[in-house]
C-alpha cells in the first residue's frame, strides 16, 4: 500500500488570505442582507427589495472571490477585477447616501463603515497582488 497525500494545496499567499477574508466578509454580509432584508431595511433606512437583491449579488460575489482565493495562483486580471469592483462599491456606497437613500442613524454609520472595510480590502489586495506570482 502506498502512502499518497489526500490533497496538495499551495500555501496561502498574503493575496490569497486577503481574498479569502474578503470572500467571507462579503458573503456573510450578502447572506445577512438577503435573509434579513426586512429587519435590516428598517434598521438602516433603506428599501427592502434593493437590499434583498444586493444581498443575493453580494453572496454570489463573495463565493466568486472565494473561488479565486482557492486557486494556487489567482489570475492577475481577476484580482484586478476584484480590486476595481471593490473600489466601485466604495464610491457607490458613499454616493448612495447623497443620491438614493434616506438612511437612519444606523444607516449613516453602517454604510460608510462597510465602505471603509471594502476600501481596506481593495488596498490590501492591491498591495499584495504581486504575491500571486511568487
């Protein structure tokens, strides 16, 4: 009987770690928006249907980022797409306060706070993106 490893995995590079954390945070946030759209809409002062749709999209996006993080060497073009999408999210989140939403106090705190977290992911992904080629 020969001893063979069950799986062989590439070590987690800093980029893959940041992508994985982004995937978990984004996916969890998306699931919360989708599953708790009614109560969260009231808490944040946004409409239920857009929050529900956004939750489904974020859950899917989180899963896609998770798949990218699972790759031994994430494709540089896909990493850049994640960075660009995260940057767009930050801009749209902040614009939403002025243009679309009339949030509650909780919404006024939550929307910029989650935008700041996404901005941090974008910066960390930008800084660590070269680790995917190491």
